[in-house]
């Protein structure tokens, strides 16, 4: 499979982490199953060719363009045929700046974009399909997102949560909720409510995913470490604690995961 990656403009970079595209290079008749694990990010994905099948997920199928909320466990995509896609990876606070609903309503959901943006979705899908290159697709989506951003007139909650998000990132998910609430100048209840509305999941679940993603990132940089050493370095109580989190979030033990999957972090890479 051939990947392309692009960075957002200065205007959108506080909200968008990256753009990426994929051209499926499978031999006709072959299939590939891709494990999707929680990564702390929300993605807007445009399927421009054959759509993958959803496995072990409560939804049965995907539409052409979908916004994927946070998930608390793994699911699989079955890739078959000629799949092309273009995807936007939002920063943790980013998606709330473009869509007028609480991000918590997207938890464990993969929502068709046409449910959220009624008038522009079909036209944008057609333009992306007909684009001559990945760079042209980036420009189309940049214009689309900029038009949505201009309609937002209040990012007060966003600005109050930025320091809390910095603390989460710097600590790799190892910080007390009370400290995060204090950084945002909210009570714990106010902080948890606003965090769920703007990020799309609870602070504790989000930090659990960040710690998991940091473990993948750290393993990729230090593949000589034993699993016990890895657990210690990444802030788990012990190896059993790390095993429990890996089973919940990836469906595999750490040994199985690192034996079958590349230790790559979408959040930190």
C-alpha cells in the first residue's frame, strides 16, 4: 500500500495534526485485515474507491465519508479491491472547532459526514475523487475546513483546555485529573464535563490511551527493552497492569502485539 502525508496550513495547524492518503496496492483477489486501536485522535476519512468492511464493530458498514469518534477498544478493517482514501487526523481538541455538536456524542461511533454537513459533502467527495494528485486533495480539504472554522465564533473552552492538554502530553498521560482541572481554572466536575464535550472522551480514558500510545512509541525507539522494563519506563504499576491495558485497547497482549504489529504511535509519531 502506498501512503502520502501532508501538513496543514498555519491557520489550521492548531486543530489538524496531518493529512494522509492511501492507494491500495493489493493484488486482485487478495485481502488485508488492519487492526484499528484507540489512538487519541479523531479522523475524517473520505473513501474514494472500494470501502473496507467493518469487523467486530457494532456498526455494519461504512459510508463514503465518515468522522470516527474515540473508541475504547479495537476493531478491524477488511481491505479488499481497489481502495483509495484521504483522511484528516485532528488534534485532540481539533474536531470540536469544525462540527457543531458535543464530541462526546461521537464516542464509539463512525458517523457519515452528510449527517453533520448536509450541503457540501457530496460536492467535496466528487472534487476529491477527480483531483489529479494528493496535493490537490489537501488544498480542497483545507478550503473546506477553513470555511467551517470561519463559522465558529467562540473557542473559549478550547483555550482553557490547552494547558491541560499540554500537561497530558508532557507527562505521557501520567498526571492527576485535579491538576488538569486546576490548569483550566475549573472544578473537577466542570473540567470533566467540558473535556468530554470538546475532546470526545473522559480525561481518564483519554490519558489511558495516551499512555498506551506512548508505550508503542517508546517500544519503537527502544526495542531492546524487556516487557518488564517497558512497563516501568512507561508508567505502569507492573507488567500485569500493562498487559491488562493492551488487552483492553488492542485485543492482544504486549508480546502478541509487538510480534504481529509495528510499534508505531499515531499520537506521538
